């Protein structure tokens, strides 16, 4: 009975995750605002689209402050291994405007998302752009909103609504940045420009469009002088 329940659980997750949402954001925003120069940060993410509960997708990542305005980062998505796929991300985040009191800071990211299907050996790289609007309150509290978009250059490789070039997501989040530890929570509206048809799964959408997701982050900050 336990194996049967486990099998049904895995199939349930697979139906929601693999066909529809593999190719769009499945983690919190890696870098909302540039890190301090010389700062290294390692993080663990957990969460995903809501199908009665947030799908427990996980990833690990690291980021480094190359300068006061530029950070580099990369991550590995552990959950995709359960579906015989390797998924990574690597990118840069650049400060476009610094926050000033109640005026938001703005940063932009360029990201590459390689995905390798281990079953047949196919691979694809999905470029991504993101823009973050954030506030720094009392040096620890960082609420933010943003927009990200995956680009399917091949288009025909997309399982959901073939031929769609753009796969956008809106997000709203909050990070608590302590001296060493950073904790964050983020809500996303995934693929909000289309209606997702996922067989046998009732996912949470907004106005019948896309899917809603909830994500959590825990990161540890290392300073190198």
C-alpha cells in the first residue's frame, strides 16, 4: 500500500511538472540585488506550482559579487533527476538603479538554462531575462517584485502550446537578510499569458491563466576580503 501511494504521488507530481512547467522558473529569484563585492552566497530552494500543495521542487545555487554592481550565479535543479533530466542555470545580475528611501532599486539579469534529457540525450538551452524592483528597509528587509521570461528559440521543443516563444512569470517576494543567513519566500504567476491544460491535475491559476507557485529560500553568506 505504501509503495502504491508513493507511486501515485510521484505520478501526480509528474503530470503537473513535466509537461507544463519544466521550462520556466522553478526556484526563487537567484539574485534580487547585486551582492557586496567579494561576497559569496550559497542557497537551497524548495517549492513549486500549487496543485493543492506546492510541488516540492528543489535546487541548490551559488552567487558571487564580482563588483558592487555585478554578480554572477549558477544553480543545479535536483528534482529534475527524478524525471531523467539534468537542469542547470547560470547568469549575471546587474544593478540598473540603486534604491533610495521609498524609491525602488532596479536590477536586471541575463540567464541561460541548459536542460538535458537523459532518456534520449537531447539538450536545449533556454535564454532568460529578468527585471527586479526591490526596496531595502532597515538594511535587512528586502521586499521585491519582478518579471522574468524564458525564450524558447527552437519553439517546437516546448511540450505546452508548441510554438510559443515567450514563457513569462510575474513574482512577488520578500527576503530577510541577516549577517550570515538569508531567508526568503516568493509567489509566482507562471506562464500567465496562456491557459495551461494539465491532464488529471487541478492546479491553481489566476483568472484561468497560467499557474501559481510558492517558493522558499535559505542562503548562507560568506564574505571574502
